[in-house]
C-alpha cells in the first residue's frame, strides 16, 4: 500500500489477487459480508470472528450537549451505534 488508507476498490483488488478470484467475485463476497453483518446488527445480534474481533450494537442514551457556536445547551437523541472490538490476535498483530 502506498498510504495508510484502503478504500473498497483497493480492498477488493487485494482480495482478488490473494485468493485468485475475479474482482467481481471478490466484490460480491465483500458486499455479502457487509450485508450480513448489517442485517445481524439491525436484528440486535452480534458477529464474532475469532481472532479478528466482534461487531455489535451499543445504545447511547439521550444526553445534553452544547452547541459549539452558540454555547446553547441542546438535547442529543438516544440512538444505536455500531461497535467493533478487536480480538486478541488482531490486537497483537498491530
């Protein structure tokens, strides 16, 4: 990699190269992975890839914040957010 960032096209190309499948096939697999993780999280589940990490959903409660331009107190709505916790092997490798 030339820089420290990798976009989807670069990831698809690397997967294609490493697994000797076409870029179209690699893209389909990556899309299926993302779709299935998203669906599982939407349903309130979590996805654990041993050695890599766990995707889960965390709930943020409603809270007060401050508008940085005016200093006015505002309410920040409660929401669900996606969370990723790296596994031990991934943490050890980076």
